[in-house]
C-alpha cells in the first residue's frame, strides 16, 4: 500500500521507545556513518547543495526525495 493512501496519523512514542536514526554517506569511495565524523566534516555534510543537471532523465534528486518518490526507478 502506498503511503499516499494511508491516513496521516502517527503513533505517539514515549522517549524510551524511540530509536536514533543513523545517517550514512559516501566519503572517499566508501560509506561511513555520520556519527563517526568530526564536527568539521559534519558541517561540510550539512552545507552540501543539490543541483539538477539539464537533460537528466530523473529530474532533481532532492525534490523527488522530499516528495517520497523513488529517485530513479
């Protein structure tokens, strides 16, 4: 079932039921968790900008991710 068809209700979780989301990114040809980065490298990650290359079949990656659509299917 698609998320667009489900109701927009979210369960309320107590603080002890929550789980931290681990973000990984590609650095120097391999993937690493952001939590292992120093403060400077984390800052660089947050300053990254996405762009759309003209003529690219999938459009802008950031816009598709924000809408919950697959990037390239």
